[in-house]
C-alpha cells in the first residue's frame, strides 16, 4: 500500500534538470518493460536535489517525480506484476502500446559534419587538378588528401587562393590548416558561403 | 628445422646476424619463432650487405660543434632507382611509416615517403655515433604536428638532444640536424613556376614591406626567384617554430634579406594582435643555392645571450652532404654546389 500523506501533495512545476532518476534494479519487482526502459535510459544524470522528506517512501517508485510515478502506476495496473528473478530476465520486445512515451535516441556528443554539396566538391576537385597539373585520368575525389596528390605548401596556398577567388570567400590561416582532404575544403567553403 | 637461440628483435639491441629463414610449414600455418614473438615480418635478406650490421657501415659525420652549427644531408630521389636499395631503406621504417607509405597511391610519392624516412633515420643514427639502430628511433608529434625524436629515458644523447627537420621537393629531400636548437629547413626548386601571379600571391600572404620590395624588381624571372627565396625563408621559420602555418601566418613577420647583419626577421604590426606572442625574433637564418637548381633555407634558434646591438650574430655554420645512405656520402659545402646567398 503506498503511503499516503495527510497534506495534499504540492504539484511540482516542470523544472529543469533530471526528469527522472535511475532506480537501482537489484531489489525491484518490475514489469519487464520497465526494466527495458531503465536499461536504455541515458547515463546517470548529475546528483539529484535532496528528496522531500515524506517522499522517501518504502518503494523506490515513490521516489520518482510525480508525473513519472503516475505513468508507471498506469503501466503497472495494466498487467499483473510478477516476481522476476533478476538473474534470468527474459522479455519479449516491447510493443508500441507498452511504452507510453517515446524513447528518443541518445544525441551524439560529437558533431558530425554533413557532407558537402556535390557541386562544391566537384568544383574543388577541378581547381585542385588544374593547380597541380594532374593528368586527366587522375582520380580526385572528396576523400583525396592534398598530401596524396603531391601538393606541397606552396601548392596548398595557391589552391586556397584559387578557392577564395572562385567562391568569393576569405579563408583564415587557422581554418586552412585544418583542411586535409578535398571534402574538408568543400565543407569549409560551404560554411563560409552560407554565412 | 635448425634451432637457434631465441633472438629477441629487441629494438635497443644491435643487430646480430640474421637468422636463417627456414620456415617450418605445417597445415598451411607458418611457424617461426620470430613471427610469433613480435608479430614483425621477417625482413628480406638484404643483398649486397653481409651480416646484419647494416647501420655500422654509415660513416660517422664530424660532430656538431655548437648550437649554431647545422648539418644538412640531402638525397635526390631521381637518382635512386635500384629496387634492392629501396627495399633496404624500406626495412628501416617502422610499421606505421610503412603503412603510411602504402597508403600513397602514386608510386613516386611512395618512394619519396620511404626515402625521406630512411634518410631521417640513417642521419639520426649517424649523429648518435651509430649506437642507435636506425630502426629503433621513435617519434612523437607536438600538438601542432611537428615531429620530434622520442628519446629513450636512459639515453645519454637526451642531454644534448638532436633536433631535426625535413623538407622535400620532387627532386630533392633534405634533412637538417642541429644540436640543442630548434631547426626548420625548406627547399624549393629554383625553376618552380607559380600558377598565380607573384605579386598577387605576395599581396595575399606576405607583408606590405615585402610586397614593395618585390614590386621594385622589374624582371619577372628575378622577381619570381626573389619570391621563392622569401618563401623558403618564411617556411623555414614557421617549421622551426613548430606551430603550424596558422601559428605564424606569413603576414605577421617580415624577412629582410639585405641587411648588414645578414637575414633578419621582424614582426609586423599585425603580430601585436593577441595570439602571436610566441613569435620571436631571435632566430638565425641562412640561405643557399644548391647545385644551382634549388634554394635552401635553414632557420635555427639563436640561444646566445651575448648579442648586443653592435654585435652581428656569428653566421650559421652550415655543412651540407649529398648522401646515398649506406652507399656514399659527399661533402658538398665549400664547393660550387653550395653557394651561400646570405
């Protein structure tokens, strides 16, 4: 029986920070879906604020924020709770109706640059080919590095100057230094042209 | 199968005669102690050099007398076409260097990579009195990508560390060595043509005073050569500083060729922006013409404290050798092949 307090529960406003806490799984008679939910949750958020005194209840569930608790209670009411041996848990894949809220994929921490526009890459390849006087059958693609194509420092600055003239941009030395491949150059050009 | 004592291909140990390459093949798997030991492939037997003390045949160079002395060793890739010799050089490379060479699709570039690493390793080995096997040098990169030797902690040469820098053009690879001073070297072909107009390149990358001095030259060929001289000097400085092109953009410092104190460098007003405090002016330069076909610039740190306003710094002691590692070395400095310009 969940402990009911005498005073009405203040309804907390949505506050920033962790929306939920990951509860320990060891002593937990849980619905299989719950286990799945908790296992795919993002890594442990920063330490939570001190719990409300009357919230430190018997069941770990009662320590969860109010809104989440309501949802879990609704979930639990749908199926009878079975005692599960935590060592050998097997559950079927959750069906769409089991989960009442969508799990978002964890956002990537590093930013992946979008591929540069194809026309930009082609134009860069043309400029590089003409600067380095490469044979017509030499393959220059997005992944070719300037070192592979035999460009030395003077070639590189001439290429950069050629790109500046062709695209009407100005490349800082610090950005130019990060360019290793044709694709890098095209990315940089796209970002400079967009601004 | 012949048994032999377990030869640990320990990198610090001098080479013993290579073990006979008898491989016991059973069930398709090749069993050999050395493969199992280190995962390193057994080197091909090197023709023309008996036994294993390959690197001991490198003649010792005269020692570097002072921090102002620079020794440059160069080779010409076009003249080295003996495949067995190239294989010998390739064996000196570390696995990662070999991987890098293999990643080069063009054979010419691959040959250049192999030769430049072999040149570096053999040269470094010479300056450690041939006590260190060329194969055993390890390198690290500083945070801007400039390579340096990673000296073993117990090595006495670490007290007076050798600094090196490499430069290549298609027809020449040069390696400069200095003791106790950071060094930068750049080589460029004299007849190199730029696709862009010289003055527009200069306006984009050089300082206003340099643009003016270039604009004064009426002959376009002479102007191009002057541009190349300035370019190699600036490049040598940036490489010596070791902070990459963006650490010392060419427009933040000026090089003056014709001063009474030799080649001087001065920071421009651009350099007073924050971020360029590391640009220092206490560097010594030397510019030479190699074989009448290349300009070579060397820049080393000037650590002497005794430089008053009237003292002109002692010139950089430059010695140049043309080398074919393990085959022959020719001292070319002091001959017509090396003409000091400044």
